[in-house]
């Protein structure tokens, strides 16, 4: 029973868990994209030094280390479609 309360508490406190290997600026950028999207992501992974991927069931955001969205992928009719980079 205590385990259930502990799990529920952890979920409530960390509604958007962000990987610990991200810098403070990266975490802030990731949380901003999550708020913009409006749903909790399936996964947040660092692809390499300069790329972070935020995965949703039908959308993927690739973020660069300069504070821009490098590319957006959407699932359309069973295939992933690249919408390209954010215009800066």
C-alpha cells in the first residue's frame, strides 16, 4: 500500500520527468517544448552532444543545443514525415 502512495507521489511531483544528464538550460528548453505540445512525452533522450529527442506517440521533436527545434517528425498514415527545422 505504501508503495502505491510513493509511486503516485513521484508521478505528481515529476509530471514531466527530464533526464538527469541534461544541463539546466536543456531541461528548461525541453520543459518549454513539452508545455507547447500539451501532453506528457513517452521518452526524452539525448542523441549526442548537440541533439535531444522528445518522443510522443505521433510526434517527435529533435532539439539542438542552440535553443531551436532542429526538426519535427509526425506520424501520418503509418509513415513518419519530417516537417523540417524551426525557422530562426
